[in-house]
C-alpha cells in the first residue's frame, strides 16, 4: 500500500477547507439577495389554530350497566361529549368574503380547528369584520330521555364557549400582509398593520 506524502494530504485538506468556506460565503450572500414575491397587492390573512371545544354530560351508571363489570373497572360517572361547532365569518367593507361552519378535525371531530384564509385587497383603509363564534348546539337524539336540568345545562355550556370578533378599520399598504390571529377570548391579534 502506497502512502501519500504529507504535503499531498495537507493540500487536499486545504482545498476542502477553501471549498467549504467558499460554499458558506456563497450561501450567505445568496440568502441576503432580495426576492420579489409576486405583486404588491396587500392581503388580509386570517390564520389560527383553535382548541377543540365540547360540551359534556355525565351521569351515574345504572345497575344494568355495572352488571358484569369488574369492581376495579367500574366508573363513578359515564360521560358523553359532543363537539361545539364554530362559524367563521369574514367581511371587508360590508362584503362577505367567507362564511362557513368549522368543526374539529379527526375522525371524532375532537382535534383542533385550523383556519388559513387569505384575500387580496386594494390598498387603503378597509372596514374589516371577522367573527369566530360558537353555534348553539343541537340536542342529540338521545336527549329525549334526559332530565330537563341536563338538557338546559347542555345548551348553556354550548353558549358559554368563547367567541372572538373584530370590527374596525384597518390600513392595507402595498406589498404588506395584515394577519389576524386569536388572542384572549373575544380578542383578535392584528399584525402587519402600519
């Protein structure tokens, strides 16, 4: 086996180091290069993730439901949950741009709601109205056998779910995106406005 002289190895190491440094400098220079992103149309973007909301109704199990269940597996309460659907309404200058009901993702609808809406607008001041509100839950078919107090609690819990609204003028400048996202209940966070 023939060994290379030390000078040959040092040359390869130096060449590799210079190539790596050159590549790093080129990457840094190209990453700072200004890029034109389409046109200068201002945009309204409504984007957020909302935790899943549900109303639950719990009751003690009947003797028949406990029959045959080992003592260590018996539950003190049997609970059933129903999702609370939300409605998203987006309007600009009294013109409705979006209006749809949203439900949680997943097979059972128990995952978060994701919203990603974007609308091009004309530069200037626009009156923006966005509402993300819970829809009154409908009583399920099995509610016919419930006690009246349980029915009332089911509907009341659905009405107590948090709602978010905004209705105010927002200035849209060319090339800018104004984004609305959820803040504390009843409050949208506005970013990108000048």
